[in-house]
């Protein structure tokens, strides 16, 4: 029995130390005002379009968006590019198609119905080009990471020199917001890296916010519709509650009168 209590004590002590260690390593993420937060939140159309530009010019060379089609860029609640703009975006990519009448595959300009072009033909090719690391698909990345948009927004701005005593292998970088503080992706953002078509200053903070907003939309393309339906449901329930209250009040008043 004594041995049982000793083992139990050691187990709880170990778990307590682990908990305290994890709590000490926890970093507070950077915060910013997200237009889509809250029950009445909406996406900033300009931010979505800028975010797509950052994704296309900076991220798409490594990260795929295999669940997204070019026609989604036109849909209500998203970036809402015009049809002509979306067609021009799709046509700027070469898409493998076929077979043709001769049984051969061929390439053609992209169409609205096409999925976003993949940066690599397969997972092995992606790993070979990135030092063994596989760049994750970004379509639902916001939902797949703890911390959501705040984590992605912070991660993109979290690169810095490692503290004294921390050594990094070749091809590994220090990021204070990354789990374990080590990441194989180098710092991708720098001031003025892209030239926004709307004239917005392309600071690191601005680009991080814009591309994170875009990633939130790719993960939840129907967020605005859901918010609208939720609001209508709340209004309906309020009206129904009021009607039921006065109906019951009228019914009980009749019963009390008879009594």
C-alpha cells in the first residue's frame, strides 16, 4: 500500500511539473481587430483581395489550396472579385488536362471551374523541395491550428534571433510563436514585399493581417451567411417568446376569471 501511494505521488508530481512547464512556455499571441469577429462580423472585402494577393505572390509557391476553386473568388461573402477579374486570375495559370483525341495530356489556361493550381505534383516533390518538410495545405489551416487567426497572425511576425544558448540546425529558424520555437519555414514577409493595387502600405503587420483574413475566409467561406441566419433565428425566437408569453397570459386570465 505504501508503494502504491509513493508511485501515485510521483506520478502527480511529474504531471504537475509538466503542467507548470507548459504554462511557463505559453506565449501570448498578438492581437488585432478582426472585422469578422462577433455575431455581426463581416469580412473586409479589400482585406480579402489584398490577402489573396499576398497568398498568390508569397505563399502559393509552397502552400496549396486544394479545396478552393477560382470561381469561389467571385462568390458573395468572399473577396468578390468581378467575373472578369476572376477569369483573368484563372487564365494566368496553366492547368494540366486531357487526354485529348490522341490520348495525350495537355496544358491549357485555367478556368473558373478549376481548382487552385498545386505548387507541386505530389507530396514527395514538395518534401524534396523543402528540406524534407511538407508545407501544409492552407485552405483550412486557420481551423487546424490552436489559436486560430491570432496564432497565424503572430507566427508570421514572430521571427527573431534565437536567445543565448539556443542552437538551430541548418534550415531551421527561431520563431517565438511556433510550438517549440523552431520552424523550417524562413521569414517570408518584409516591408514592401508586395505592391498592393489599392495603394495600401504593405508593412509586415498589414500583410500578415490581410493574408490571415483571407485564410479565415477559405476556412469559413459561409461565415457571413451563418451570422445572418443566426441573427434571424434570434429575432424569430424573441418574437415567438413574446407571442407565447401574451398568449399564455390571456389563457390564464380566462381561467382565473372563471375560478
